[in-house]
């Protein structure tokens, strides 16, 4: 996320001096880079096909790791409810392996342009 989208740089920046238009313009490239990094590494996919605010019926054999029930949860399933968040699952896990040749606490090295 740092390498492709410079996400840590963005989060550590004081946005107070910038107007919304300037922030929006900067966020576009950060969004594109971070989305590419996530797609390459985990390929995120929504858990539910339904959209947020749509009604859903939760079957008796639902996976409690994939669905978090909130609100007035009483009795036994099936439950009827409203999708508040579609959730995310990784379709792929292509995490880089630790080579042992670099310090693991360094997220991104500092860059110095030599003249």
C-alpha cells in the first residue's frame, strides 16, 4: 500500500492547509495505487451478493465467520434482516515472503536523490 499508493505518506500528512478539491485530486492517485496493490495481493471480493440496505434472509447453516449478526438477534435462524455491510473475503493470498535480508521494521526506505 505504501509502495503503490503512498498510503502512509497520505495518512501522516496534515490536510488542514488544503481545500477539499486539492485533497480530492490527491486521493485519486492514492486510491488507484492502493486498489491495484490490494487486487494484486488479496483480490478482495464482497461476501454477500446483496447490496447494502437490501433485505436478506440468513439461513440456519450460515457461517458465523462470514456473517456478523447485529441488532435484535433472538431465537434461532433463519433470520430476516437488512444488509448493513457486504463484508470482504480474500479470493487470493499472494503475500510476499520475508527474505531475511532486509530489516522487517522498515516499511519503505527513505529516498535521497543524489546530485
